[in-house]
């Protein structure tokens, strides 16, 4: 089963999406906050399973909001 936490964000170069390299949501959140410290905006964590988007979390202020 192929599982991946990707991080989507806006930065100086425009919109980007990268594999977080994390195996858990907590790990992906930590990576995403690192991008925010580096100036990224509109940060979203996307959980893919077998290539399909299963869950999504948007960073709103300092709170993660989940969308199914």
C-alpha cells in the first residue's frame, strides 16, 4: 500500500507540492511548520493512499483544519 503525506504551499516561486518524507501526520505537521518558518503561505497537508487523496488539513493561523 502506497501512502504519502504531501505538503502544498505558496512561496516566492509560486505554488508547490512536495513529499514531506514523514510517515505520520504529526511528522508531516512538523515539516510543514518548517516551511512556514521559511516564509511559505497557504500550507496544506494532503494524505494520499494508493495515489488517491484521502484527507487534507489546512493550516489556518496556528490551527490545523481537516477536510475529508
